[in-house]
């Protein structure tokens, strides 16, 4: 997994990757570093997208299962990324080219604008169906 940052003029284009783009700690670090670079360069806007059948499949449940003692820290990191995207001081757009599930869908809705392919992908919050409540910190 590797994110990629490119530019079209003054617009930053952040490709989340070509896998499921789950929110592992490494993925969260990469995205945060890319957002730092976008702001440092003075981009006038940001588009996020992906190069696979997934925009983002959300939480890295394998990592979380193996590190259950770090659950609070992990959820805080995820919420930090979502809050950062919500408050980024430039316009943001999510180009959702494939599946966006759970926290991946939350990342998309944390942008100012969203577009999604009509012919491919699902956008859903499975937490509703499996009765996992959203934390009080999200959405605020």
C-alpha cells in the first residue's frame, strides 16, 4: 500500500492506493504526511481518489484485532484524520471510484464535495446494520 500525491496545476490529487486502502496506522501516517505536503505547497484544492475497486474499505480490522489493547489510540487516530479533512483550509473533493465502507465512507463525507461512479462501487455504513454505534466525537 502506498499513497501517491500529484498535482494538476494548483490542485493536489491524492491517490489513496491500489488496494483496499484500509486505515492501518501506516496508512493514516501516509495520508497525514501527504496532507502536510499539500498545505506546505500551497495547493488551492485537494481531490482524493484511488486506483482500485476500493476508494477505502475503512478500518483495518485485522490490525485492530491483533492490537486490541490500542483500540482507543487507534480510534483517536482515525477520528483525527476525519476531523482534519473536515477542517482542511482548502476545498476538498472525494472522487469515489469504488467501494467506500464504514470509515472509508466517513472519509469521503468529510470532504466538501463528493462524486461517485454510477456503474461501480458501494457506499455504506455497515455500523448501522451490525449495531456498532458511532462514537460521541463523530460526527461533530
